[in-house]
C-alpha cells in the first residue's frame, strides 16, 4: 500500500485536530496571523508550512508540535501550552527540521 504524501497527512492531521477543538479555518487563521486561504492550502496538502508556522499552529491548537506528525490519530496529549517553554521549542524545532529535510 502506498503511503500518502506527508504534506497531505500533515494537512489532514491539522484539519482533524482543528475540528476536534471546534475551531474554524477562519479562527485558526486569525490565531496564527495568516489568511483562511493559507490554512486551507495547508489542510489540503498544497502548502509546505515553515517550522515557525508548525509551532504557531500547534500552540493555537494547544498540542505538542510533534503531534501534528503523529499520523496514527492517537492523541499524545490534550490542551497544553508550550508557548513559554523555549528549551523544549528549540529541541522540537531541531527534530522537525531533521524530519522535514529528509522527507
């Protein structure tokens, strides 16, 4: 069986988590200071969001950034706030950068 493109999986995961929290595309766009069109493209797998946007989206959804890459639909944690944890943010940024550069 062929694996879906990671951009499509990432977009589907963002959409799933956004909807599970009752957030519209418009609301998420406003939370991360982007347009609804930009969020729509990401959710459709047509965008390649930079790591900084991954952090903004995960913060808006109150999840760990790595959960966006957990394509098994098994939640890692719920309702967390990582916006003030700089050490964790730098570690996750390095891990996500390595993942995105090798896909």
